């Protein structure tokens, strides 16, 4: 598939996409506020990464979380709601 002059891949499922990424030695890392999430500031980024992001209201679905190899959290400052607008 070509979108705006660039090649793009289309997958029939999220799992198929994540499997393809892993075959290419790409880690799938979820950006999520979770107990097992490491702070993004400590991630060395010394490997290929694909970021998985959820929606603003509910975050990532269970299906998305299951596809992730690990999770990172982005520190947020201030008194507002913890949210990453995507």
C-alpha cells in the first residue's frame, strides 16, 4: 500500500503486526501508566522499538497490553489528569 508517496504495510490484526515487528528484531513497548512500567528517562534506547499508545480516555486495551514486550511511563508534572494526548 502506498500512502502519500510512502510505502505502508497493512496487517489483518494487531497480533500479526506485533509478530512481524518481532521478526524484524523490533521490541514493542507500551507507553502506559502501569505498575510494571519503567520511567522513559531510564530507557537506554539501544535497540529497535515500536511504541504502542492507547487512547486518551481509556489508555491501552487488554489486547494492546498483551502485545507489548514491556512498558514505559512518561513522567507528568502538575496537578492535572495523568494523560497522554494521542
